[in-house]
C-alpha cells in the first residue's frame, strides 16, 4: 500500500513539471489565412474597373475644305506633336496619282491628281484626345461616318467616325500607286482647237465632247467642206485662244 502511494506521488510530480515547462515555453504565432469575402469573385460583385483604352490604329477618312488637303495635312502633323498625340496619330496621307495638265497655250505641266479630292486619310488610335485634335484642326469639316440622330429629330446628330475596311484601304492605295499618267485638259464643249499631230494635223475644229477618263475628245473638223466628228487624243491637240 505504501509503495502504491509513493508511485502515485512520483507520477503527480512528473506531470506538474511537464505542465510548468509548457507554460514557460514561448508559443509561435499561429498562421492567419486571409479568406475572400463570401461573394468575392462572383459575377456582379467585383468593383468596377475602367475599360482599357484601345490601342489599335485604323484608317479614317476626314472631309476637309476644298483645295485645303495639303494645308490640313501639315497643320495636323504639327498639332499632333504639340498636343502630345503623335504616338496615336501615326500617318496622314493624301492619295494622289501622276497627271499632266494641258494649259490654254498648249504647254504641258506635270502635276498630281488627287484620288479623292476634299478628303484626307488618317491612320490613328481613336480616342477623345485624337478626335479633338482632328476636329479642331482648321479647314477640317468632319470625320466620315454614321450620324447619330438626336431623339428630337430637329437637329443634326453627332458624327461617329467609321474606320475604313481593309478592302477600302487596299483599293485606295492601289489606285494611287498606279503609274499610268492621267492627262487633264482645260477644255470644254465649244472650245476651238488645233490638231498638232496625226492624220488631221493642222486642222482646226470645235470641241463637242470631252472624255477626261479616256484622255480623249471629239471635235468637229471641216473635212472636204463638211463638218465631221473626229475622236482625238489630248496629246494631239492644242487649245486655241
């Protein structure tokens, strides 16, 4: 009986020592996991984020005042730098093809014919800043695009710029790249001409039809005392004063 009491006393002393050791030993802080809010990540619960600005450059047609294409191009290039949008207004083009103009005195002048007179093409990233830079440029009328009509219908709506399609861009620049020289002539029906080459050289006549696309005209020439319509090329005649 005495031996049992001694063993029980030793066991209690051992356990008391273990408890005291645990209380004195510093405890490491437990790891805290940050859990998402109950609805975080579910549709409609995220905070709204601003929409990313597009960085895709497209071609746009700009309508300008008559004969102001080159002036608009130079001014817009300068304004793009001044307004800090030259990295978004990338190219400004006036598609042209070579031409020869026949003057009234018969002389010829090399020139360039605009493919689309009254328009300038701009490759740009469309945003509020670049639209403002274009629209506020002197002699610019507006973008080519669709009109958003006002609800009242009493006033013109805002023009929404429409980018040119790939097919439109390719067709425009392909036409501008053609090396065929157009001949422009300051002629109209009723003008008097002198034939300078060909079988009717030195004949005089009156213009009755002008075909600029074909670089040809029709004139009434007096042949054997009768007025006869003859088709001539622009390069075969001089305009009489």
